[in-house]
């Protein structure tokens, strides 16, 4: 299994700090796993990655899916605001094209029952993949969307649309494999992967400080 993430941008930003924490978490839990950064030509190269793969400059959401469609093999694709808290290589003992975690038990009260969550029941922040074809289908799906969607959030919508189409074997994992904390003080030590998405990013940066 390899760990891949997309990060493109200058140094000295909060996103760089988040990515650095994510990389350190992988090294702590799975020190011999290859870490690959997908990025654009003029972006910062994160420290302690094994490989930097330069992809064409595209709108952000489309760029992420394009990166994930680059290679075959077994991958854990993560956002930069994810922490790996336990070794997760055992997930690949199962049979699937992609494996995604349920949102059950991770949503804030304001998020439960929203149309947004109904359209996108799976979060793209942590996805286990052994199907390059799945991501190619997601790329083609997003290319049909409006430019604004190709720039933001369209990658997650496209992934969910491809899952809903039923052409690939999708395994649903417990929420502990992509767990979004409810508060800055919640005990998440028993989770495999924690995802500090949205406003939670500030909580993760506070923890680092």
C-alpha cells in the first residue's frame, strides 16, 4: 500500500502545516509505507515524502481526481487534514475496488439530514483504492460539471456519483476509518483515521501548537 495526497501551493500556509502533520502521522504508524505527493510544477515540495508527482495544472477538484487516476495498485488517498492514528494496511485484506467510511456518528447536528449529505453520503478525505478505473470514471464525471464545481467540491460529488452508479465494488468501512471529531476536546485515540475537515482544521492546528 502507498499513501497519496494532493497538495499544491506556496510554503508558509496553514495547509502546509496540516500536510506536515499528516505526513508525520503516517511515518509514526506505518514507517515503511511510501508517501507520494501529487502537485503542480511550481508548488512547494513537502518534506519527508518519498516521491513528488507533478500533474497538469487544473481546477482544484479536477486536479485531485486526475492525480488519483494516475497510478494503479493499492493506495490510501487522504486529504492533508487527515491524521493516521493506527496502521490501516489490514483494510486491503478485504476485496473491493474502493473502500470508504460511513459518515454515521461523525456528523454535527447541523449537518444531519441536509441535502448536501444526502447527495454525498461518503467523504473523500480518506479512500482506500485498488481501482484506477474508478478514478478515471470520476474524472470523466466531473468534466461534465460546471467550472465552479470543477474548482471546488466537485471531486467528492463525482466520486459519490460513480459509487451510486454501481459499476464498482465499493466496501463501506466503519466511521473510525475517516472520523470527523465533534469537538476540539473529543477523545479520538481509538480511531484509525481522524479527519479535521472544515472548521475542525483550526482545532488540529491548536493541538499542534
